[in-house]
C-alpha cells in the first residue's frame, strides 16, 4: 500500500512538473532572452539584496518554530533548527510531491540533530503547520483588502468582472477559519488518539500491525499536546504575528526586485499581487515550486497594472527563479554536508522510522 501511495504521489508530481514546464515555455515564447539578461545585468551588485527576504523568511519561521515546541522542551538551538528548516523546505519545494517527504522529515531530523523525543517533535511540527495556515489566511485577507480594486481589475480576463477581490477575501477567511478549527482540535489533547483510532479502521493487516506497534507514540504525542496550557495559548498570538511577518517577506522580495528593475509600483499593489499568487501556488501544490503557475499569475497582474514591457516581466520572473535556485542549492548543500540523503527522507515519509 505504501509503495502504491508513493508511486501515485510521484506520478502526480511529475505530471505537475511537466505542466509547469509547458506553461513557462508558453509564457517565454515571445520574450527576447538577450534583452532580459541585459536588463538583469544592469542591476549589478544591488541584486544581492534580492536574496535577503528569503533568508529573513526562514529565520522568522525558525524563531516561531522554536516557540511552538511543547513546554517539556526547555531549549532548542536556533542554528540547528534553522538547518532543519532549510533542508525540509528545500525538499518540500523541489521534489515532485515533496511536501509529503519534507514535512515528515522535520521531526526525524529534530530527533537526529537535537535529540528531541519524536512525540514532542511531532507535536511541534503539527502546531507549526497549522499556525502557518492560520497566518496565511490572515495574510491573504490583508492583501485582498489592501489591493481590492486591483484584484477586481485582474479578474476581468480570467473570471467574470469584479469577483476576484471577493474570492480572495472569501478564500482567506475560509483558510483562516479552517486551520484555526484544526489547531483548536489538535490542542484538545486527543487528536493523535482519535487519528490512530480512525486509521485502525483501514482493512489492511500490515497497516494495522504497524499502527499497533506505534500506538504508544500516538499517545505520547497527545500527552505533549496536552501540555500546551493556557499561558502557551497567549504565546500563540506572538507566534502568529511572526508567521504573518514571514509571509510578508514574499511581497517584500517582489517589491525589491521590481524597484531594482526600475518598475514604478506601490508596495500595496505588490502585496495584493503576491497574496493572490501565493494562494494560487497552494492550489497547485503538486507542481514543484508552483513552476509555470506563478509565471502565468504574474503575467496577468502585470497586464492589469499596465506594465506591458515584456523585458520587465521576463527579468522579474527569471530573478525570482534564479534566487530560488541559489537558495535551494544552499539547502541541498546543507543537507548533504549534514549527512542527510534523499533515501532517508523517503524512508521517513513511508513511516520507516
């Protein structure tokens, strides 16, 4: 059963990758690559500033992650956790169906590099993921309100006029409420036990045997989740603000790139554009790094803003992708120098640990 699940996930990922490549080729069919490269080269050493927001995003996410470990974990080393953050995020964003590998890898690496017990590490990863979802919902709402009129304009070529702003507001509210509901459900102290009980209904002997062997781990995770008491709930507000600020790094990055290219645009316009693109990438999660989907989205926004210089568009999307390549190269470098290999990640995703 695990092999079937792994194969189907990989197939979906490779189909998504192929679709993304087709979309990118379609977008770049009329672009003068030489002109775009010349535009990029004119920025010079100032292009180094483009790398900073992505680093800031990982630093902020690591700080927030430290704060959502159960109270039983007294001290978490920042730089070791930052290393785990880079490794897991790189795998999640670059491999077909990478999210199914990168997320389970987090508690495994917390146990391997820091010595944190798996139940506590799993509890922190679960709370972290749900807090990120709550923050993304609020970030989407903020972006939709900030650029409501722009979103209404962009909706004209792809949707009935005047609906995209409402769609983004509704989507942000739905994401916020959904993840908040699951967060509260998780923190009631019985989430892992209930999940184990439901999984035991699966009519496969091998799966049931594995679940029975891991039952104590499920119960230990519940105990860690129960330790998130009332004082911790107050700390979640601070964590939420940090995660929202981390999401803002994406818009700040786009704004820096556009300003370096000499494009006249306000930060609120960039914010509304990036919140919509971020949600679009989330919908097409099976495409690594939103390949192609992101480029199509930016093209629509550029047209809606009257930014019809094709070289500006080409330089913008290439700089964003080149920045990703650099940081993902760093992530894989950290991964291999730390002694982590892809077969380790795949084994964790299948429950071998």
